[in-house]
């Protein structure tokens, strides 16, 4: 008997970006269901309804495939509109960062980091840095500059460590304390740490 999944898929000849997106989606789905250790190129190929050769033409290894699936799958933090105060600007930034890490790719990334060996963990930590922390640091600098111009941030609050506080706290509390960053915790971070640090 012919598998209906394969017969249906065979009638649609996906190529290029469409096929790559299907493969990356299948990789994220595999990470969500079986995790890093049990994920195989064969399983991803089956999920994408393509041949294993299609994967190896694009990615030399499982790690390369997962790396791209995570990098392309993570949502962007996006611009932070001016909400009238540094408190509200930073609160929205924290909510956006939390949403990124609670997305399907963010959840997959966290599970991968718990499972994989130290060599791969270092590689996938780079995904968090480039996909979440570094964009957040750029935005925090912009929000502080905006706050200085608005008058609710002291002019000398531009030191290099200031932009590290929120990403470092979010990562530490999530990884070490298991915090999921409820709204009340975000408010406590902003009101108890960031606003006193930045206020005029």
C-alpha cells in the first residue's frame, strides 16, 4: 500500500526557499517532540516529506541544520515605540524578550541547551546571543538615549554594563532559578533595579 502522505507530497515539487522552509519547520517540530538527542536527519526528512539527500545538500550535519532552524525561527524583538517613560519602554522590551524565548524556536533552543554536550551548547548559546541578547543591548542603548533626551534618565547612564543588566538577569533567572518571567517579575526588575539605576 502506498503511504498517502508520500503520494500527496509527491504531487508538489517544492524547491528552493519553499523546500528549505519546510525542512527548517520540520526540524523545529522534531526538536519540540523528540528533542536534540533523538532528532535525526531521516526524521526531519520524513517530516518535511523530502529525501535525506535534500538535507545534506544544504547542511553538512544535524548541528548545522538545527543551528539554522533556531536562528531563522526565533522571532525578532522588533522596534520599541516611545511609550513616554523609560519604565514603560523597558517593560515592553522585557515582554518582547520573554515572548521570543517562549516562541516555538525559543522553547526548542532552551531544550537543546539542556540536552546537548558542551561543544554544541557553546554553539547554541551563540544563537541566544545573536538572536536575543545583542539585539536587546542595541535597543537598550537606544531607549536610554531616548530617555536622556526626554529627561527621565540621568545623562551619565551610558556605561557598558548598563545594557547588560536586563539580558543577564533574564538569562540568570531563567537558567538558574527556573523563572518564566511573569509580568509581576518583569515589573519588579524594572522598578527595583532598572529605574533606580537610570533615574535622574
